C-alpha cells in the first residue's frame, strides 16, 4: 500500500530555504561580530553601528532559517520517534493489560460485562459473584 504525500514538495522547499537562510544568517552573524570587534580600534562611530546591524539581521535570518528547517523536517523526526517508541509502547500496553487482567481466559461478568481472570470469584467492577 502506497500513500501519496501532498506536502512533500512543500517540506522540501521549507528545508532548502531554511538551510540557506540559516547559513546566510550564520555568515552575517560572523561578519557582524568581526566588524564590530574590529571597530573598537577606530575613532568612527559609523562602523560599529553598521556591524551591529548586520549582526542583528544575521541573528534574525538565522532564527527564521532554523524555524523553516524545523517545519520542513518535522514529519521525518515524528516518524522516527514513532518507529523507535512503537515497540516499547506495545510492550508496556501488553504488560498493563496483563496486569489488569484484560488478557484473561475470556471470562466476563454476567452483570456488567467486565473482563475477569480465571480465578476470580467476584467481579472487580460491580462485585457480583462470577458464575
């Protein structure tokens, strides 16, 4: 059984644009920091403000890029986590249902229909005597 994913193209675009924006933001951050630190030796006040502006714009660009990357890869990460935890969830659910007597011998209360273990004398739900 194959399913078509109508949003696969959108996720590819989000991932690509997010990666480019994050990389561009990182470059702008580095250039802004280097320019800002180098300007401390000069007497001009124009250079620090331009470098600081580049730093701020780079930070914003990087945050937007990482958000787009997050949106583009969310399904992949969710599927991975679901596959990794499915076995543990099944085992836990089985243990819980065994502990609650849900996987019993098939006996059920004639009054309320609750599942009971084979050795139960009374229903744990309504208290009626088991037949």
